[in-house]
C-alpha cells in the first residue's frame, strides 16, 4: 500500500477568526480503513468536508496519487474518486433502490430516454459484486435504516468512487446491524477501496480501523495503528485527560412516581397507529431508558409528552399534575427537555448563544429588571459563561451566533441550559448524539447527579451502551408498543437488541 491522498498543511478559518483547522497534515493509504476521531469542534467534519469539496481550505494542498487536486465542488470530488455518505440519509423515499442509485447518472437509450432495464441490471451487478443483499425493486420507504445506508454507499460505488467518507456510519444502527456493516466495509477495503470515517465510538474505531488520526482543537495530535493503541489512550489523546469507560451508576432506591403516562395511543392523519397503549412510569431517583429501532414511535412519544402532538387517548401526569391537555408552557414548568433535532426544536440558529442559553430560563427574576420588562444582560452573560465552563463549550463569546458553534458544542449549550433547570422530570432524546467521549462522560455524570438529587429521568437513546451504563430500567419500544420492561442489571445488549428487531422475546433463549 502507498499514499493515495495527502492533505498537507490544511488551515481553515471561519470568519471572523475561528480557527477550525490549524496546519493539519494527514495521509490516507490505498486500501485501508482510516478513522478520524476527536472531541467536538476538533475539526473532523471540516477536514472531511474540505476533501469532499463541501468547504474550501483557507490554505493548504491536497494530492491524489501524487497529483495536486483543486477540489471546488462535490462534483469534482466524485470525478476524482472521492465520495461522502452523510449521517443524515438523503434518499428519495418514493423511489426504488435502483432508481435512487442511478439518479442523476441514468443510462439512456437511442431516444434519450432512461434505459430502465439496463439501469436496474447495472445496480443488480453492483449489489452482487459487493454482497449488499438489497432488493433493487424495493421502495426506499419500505426498507430498514441499515439498508438505506447501503443504498447511499451503493450510489457512490455506482459512480466508481474508490475513496468513501462515512460520517458516524453506525449512529442509527442496532447492535445486530453493525457487524454486518463492518463486514461489508472490510470487503470494500479488500477490493481496493479506501474507507475514511468519522466516529465517536472508540470500540468500533478500534475494531474496524487499520489506522486512526486524532484531532484536538483543530490540530493533529497523531496517527496511530489501531492494533497498537487502546480506547483509553485514544481518549487521552482526544481530550487531554483520562476518561473513564466503566459504569458510573451507583445503587439508588427509587421514590415516589414523578412521571406517569397511561394507555397512550396516537393515530397519524394517514390512519396509521404510531403509538398503541403505551404505559410508562418513572420514579424519583430513577433513570429509565427507551430502546428501539428508529421509527418505531419514539418521535411521536416525545412529541405527545411535550404537547406537540395531541394525546388522543391516554393520560399524562407529572409531579402530581395532570398535563394531558396542558399547553407547552405549562408542561415546561415541570419538564426539562432535550430534543434530538436541535436545529428545529431546541434552538434558534441565527440568535446569539446567550439568547439560546436563556430560553426556558427567561422567566426567572435573576435575568430581568424593571418588573420583568428588561433583560438583565450582565446576569444573562454570566449564565452563558456558567454553561460554557460547566459543559466545556468551545465558543468565541456569548454574543456570537449559535450557528457559529459546531454541532457538538450546540448540543452542549442545550444540555447545559436544560439540565440546569429546576424541574422534577427530565426528558432526554438522544442527548449525547454527536458528542465526544469526554463530553459524554460529563453528561452521564450530570444525569446521574440529577437522579441522585431525586429527579426522574426518561432517556431515549440509540446507543445501547449508554443505556446500560446509566439507566436503572430499559423499556423496549417496537411498532409503537412497549414490548418489554427490563431491569438493566438483569438483561444484556443481545436480548435488548433482539427485542428491538423482533418485538418479542427469543423463546429459544428464554427456555
């Protein structure tokens, strides 16, 4: 193997003076799997976006097989054999697999019309070549998230891309789906493809990668062989301190019921039953997790609790108060809430960091003057600084726009704001998605501190490892129903993963 791509002395400065990448030099070898890791705001995504033509470097050079490249667009990147699969899957749900794969590069016949037979055959040949186990005629809306991810990869292979960039490829997969994806990525590597991927899951990085490059605050810390390092050493390189990976949970005796959801059902406008008789209770001093394959009712559950969807059937009681038909403002007096969709649900991107920090806190007397008519800017700035320090937010200043923060740092601001509210119940929907290992450890400590203080926490997470580290019970949500209520210390990841996929216990194992 030799160097396929060299990125030399890459600098990226976002106006007015945010240095995202500071003289980064890294090389990628032909036929290797190379991971890019680092804490939030370290520059991982920016580096890969520059390689893919989504961002332009302030200075620096890119070489491909010794030839200098000037990549100014994604089209030019693909023409050079470089493609990227984003964390958010971008397919047309109403199209079939083969239609999505050939979209924009459809073969045509003599009359200039799409040659559907040839297009489908070409896609089938790629499916067979790479053992992707896909039905080319299936509608994308009808296939699993894991299958959609394969379609995204297949789109690039169809375009003869030899260097694949994957952004958090396992973030939406179940434990059973991840090994299959890894097998397929190894086959691609062995056939001569180069795989570059961004990930926060260090166990997966060590299992899959050949080499690993670590970035910290825009600088390259080093590139190491995966078989010559450890999770602890990588974490130390990423955050500059020791990070603990063992369970932080201590025994804690649950108290009174704080959150009670009874017989919740919801049918969407198309007549599909999204939630069916859901019963959940969470007690003081207790953290309850919800596991489930994405799209099995999690979003509807969260929206019903927060008042964004009507509770058609059922009852919601929080801290003794019936909130079944309460407005959102009344609910927020009892519920701290972190949404998985921070851009649409939890923040105003054009507003300042300070203004975003004050959301949900603005009614407190500390932040107003003149009988609540005027904002107390000094106290607001002090609170923003408090969130910055407690949650290690990398930002220029409280008056900078929220959109200037990296995705991980945006999440830290929202977490800090919500966890510092004094509410009896906390609803967390994918709270650590996109956070680095150091930030995740800190957030987990905060959640457990709230549990210790007597708050009730309901945590929805696609990361089963996270659920097992900090929850007392795990509820499995499948097809809109709670199919299992398990004591965390009395089950394992395999059982939960099976229930997520099958919606019932494995009778053979149970016997």
